[in-house]
């Protein structure tokens, strides 16, 4: 299982567009056969920081996600153009 959190910062004026892109990206990503979980969150007290909790069956499923048309359209062509900062935290399950 591959699990991680992506943290992104956006400008307040982009909030509505970012929300729409995240909704479309999440809907499409959840349909991928290797996607276990794909949940965008806003950070409480900081609505311009977005965290996406992602889980995939394996590394191949994660790579398939990154190569998908919807990722290229909504993430690379949309969110990546608006974000001011981006970080990724890889997670290891304890149990």
C-alpha cells in the first residue's frame, strides 16, 4: 500500500477555482482501479492550505494516477498553475 499526504498553498482569490479543480480531480481519481482513497481537505483555520490524503494499492497504481488524463488536466494543468507551495509526506502504516 502506498499512502501519502500532499500539502499545497493557494492564494485566497483562487479558492473557488481550486475547490472546483479538486472536486473534479477527486471524482475522477476515485474511479481509478488502483485508488484506495483520495480525500482533499482544507486546513482548519487556514482555508488556503489544502491537504490531499491519497492511498493506492501499489506503486504501479500511483504511477497510473500520475499518468492519467484527469491528473494531467486538473492537477498539472490546473492546481499546479495556481499553487504557491507544495510538499509531500510519505506515510508508513503502523498496523
